[in-house]
C-alpha cells in the first residue's frame, strides 16, 4: 500500500513540478500506478480505462460549467462591468476609502454573474484599478483589494467550483449554491472593514455622497444585470429549472442584455467569446476526466480508506477534523489550481466526511473557501498572475500588498467552519432540511 501510495502521489508530484499540465500529470500517473497494481501494463484493461475517463464529464451537471463560463464572458464584454461599478460607487463611494469599498461591493454584485474568480479579477479589475489610481490610491493597494475581492466569485452563486464539487460529491448543487450566499456576504463585509482601517491609516479620499437621484439613475442602468442572480436562484427555488438549466438561462439572459438591449457585443466579440469558452471548457473537462481516472485508481488501491483511518485516529470530532483539513487545504491551495485539487481530493475525502456525519454541503463550502484563498497565495495563485497582467505591479509586490487581506479571509473561514448554520441556514430555510 505504501509503495502504491508513493507511486500515485510521487509520480503526480513529479510530473506537476516539471511543468506537465495537470490533466496529463493525473492521467499518466494514474495509468502507471494501475499498471503497477495489475502487475504490468499489458494486463491493464484498456476498455475499463476508457470508460473511467469518459465517466468523468458524462454528467448533466457538468454542462453548467461551459454555460456559466460563457455567461460570465458575455457579462464582461457587454458593458455590464462599467454599469455595476458606477452603481456600487453611488452606494458606498462616500465612505472613508470609498473606492476600496466600491471595489468590494462591485465584486459582490459581479460574483452573482460569473462564478469564476479569475474572470471577475480580469473583468472588474481593469476598471477598479484605473479608477483607484486616478483618485490617488496606491496602485499596490488597488490591486490587493481587487484581487482579494475576486475570491467572492466562486463563493457567491453561481459558482463553477461548487458545481464541480456537487458532481464529485453527489451532493445537491442547488443547496451548495444557495449555501454560498451568507459566506460570500460575510467575506465582503470583512474585506470592507479591512479597507476602512487602511483608509484611516493612509488617509485615503472619499467621494461626495451621491444624491438619491444619482443613486436611482445608476441603479436603473445596472438593474437588469443585477437581476441575474435573482432570476437564477428564484428559478431554482421555484422548481422552474435545475442548476444546469439555470446556467443556460444565464447565457440567454447575458446574450439578450449584451447583444440586444445594450448592443455592446459585436459579432467579432461573440466569436472570440465562444472560442475562449470552448478552450476553457475543454481544459476543465479534460482535467475532470483524468482526475476521475486518478480517483478511481486511488479507490481501488484502498488508499482513501487507509488515509481516513489515519485521520480518524487523530480525532473523530467533526470540528477538529475540519480544522485539520483546513490546514491541509490551505497548503494544497498554494500549489494546485482549485478545480484540479477538488477533482483529486473530493472522491478521497467524501467517504470519511460521511462517516463522521459532517454535512457535505458545509464541507463543500469550507473546502472551496480554502482553495479560493489559494488563488491569492504564491507560487501558483492564478489571481496573482491575472493582476500582474492587467496592472504594472510585479508579482512580488502584489503578494506583499495582498498579505494583510489574508486575515479577514481566514477569519471568515474559521467562522463558517465553527458555525455550520452560516452555510446551511439559507438552504434549509428556502429548500427545507434534507432528509
């Protein structure tokens, strides 16, 4: 068992460190380990191998991923970003350090449309950083606020990460998406408090308070994009459509707004958006396929059972188990992309989570929140690279600027780990308690 575990984990780590794409690292290490188990590559049943790879994306729920990606890109291109930013500025721009608060509030609103942190960082980040620089804010601070606020993208519904988790854990995607609302709002409040302290210390400016007429005007310009999460969640709760169908509705809604209402998406834009979505979907699907194979080899080897036994020997208390896993996920998030980490770890950990009586919805939000923090941590934090690309700030300075914002994120993580109703109250209220 130790030799097999070393083969699985060691080979994957080796391939990953030498720069092999995650999907190939997963697939090749899984095949080699399977050959080791069967006593030779010639004894591996290629039919079963192909079936396991195909099994990964062969799910109706997986269809939500390309739709949510496409909806987010349509929103980014269709002039919606600017409308949301102006509305957020009219609401909170008069607070001390106003544009920092605007940054957070706009990200909270935009998170209800994209579901991906990197899309949010790239879309809103350009607008936010330029506005803050022009107003006299330090560029490092502007980048740090935009980066940390983008982490709400995978938490507030819709969320690609939560959809993938729901598929892997065979858990209600609807409950997961609604369960992300309260943690997402808590994150926004925590980040705004942090911005306020920075603003006091550095004497950042504030806007003149907007009149009711100005707020109403900016609201009227942003109302239709802001209706996106209302339409999606309302439709799911009303039984009108499933989470996957909700993703399709989001695309249709974004298309109507960008192409027909605002008329800011050209045919050339549409071609580019469709191409980018297809490429990103292919990458995610291939990762899921190879991770399913890797996870199946793991299950056959009984490694998850042994690992669960080792962890449960440390504690059988659900809270302390979650705290141990928090530390583990935070480390993993530093070195692996969110979806890749989930596709490997969820099939391994879910049996233990169920055995300990931990709510899989609660665990899912805790896991995703941990891994989202990893988007801000070196050496592989994707949001850091996005911010470096859209600003003139080098990675090293971005890491230093973002560091204080780890504190509010970790506080929220601890709170949702400690108190389960922060996650489960809203799904229980709106959808009823699970049987």
